């Protein structure tokens, strides 16, 4: 399915979604991209895994306290 949404994104858009830095309409658009584009979905999963690993490390080390 090529609705114009799946190919209209950048890696920075995915990073912003992972970081919670998008407005609601942008979040909805990027979620559609991820649902319809396997490459975007894979990248999103990679970035979420990286974020979760970093959060676990940060909490394990005391979070900078």
C-alpha cells in the first residue's frame, strides 16, 4: 500500500517519536508510517530497544546521583 505516508519520513522523525518530541498530529502520522512501512517499524523497534537499555543502565548506575 502506497498512500504517500509510508515514504514521507526521516530517521529524525522516528527518533522524535521515540523521544516523545512530536505533537499529537505528528505522532499519529508517524504511527501510521510505522504500521505501513516495515523499514520504519524495524528502525522504531531498534531505537526503542536502545532507549530501554539506556534507561535500565541509567537506573542501575543511580541515575547520576
